[in-house]
C-alpha cells in the first residue's frame, strides 16, 4: 500500500540511508519501526507530549 505522505527531504534521505545500512527498503524499515514503537496508555509514542486528560479522575498513588 502506498502511503502518499510528504516529508522533508533531509528526513527522507536519513530514512533511506538507515534502511540501506540495514539492507532493507525504506518501507520495511517503517514497518519495523511501527512494530517496535513503544506507546503510552493514551496510544501515543512515549516520547510525545502527553495529551490533556480533561474529564479523567486522578489516580491516587498512595
């Protein structure tokens, strides 16, 4: 399936170089990255800014 996303040229070149170093296509590299992407309980990457939790009750850790 073709994604059709546009990214900045330096990022595309970096992706292609990493894939080439790994001996796979850029598409395979993207698939593997998604397979190994660690997500939070909000379903976003752990390195992403947490989403607002409006309407959620806080959990008391004590």
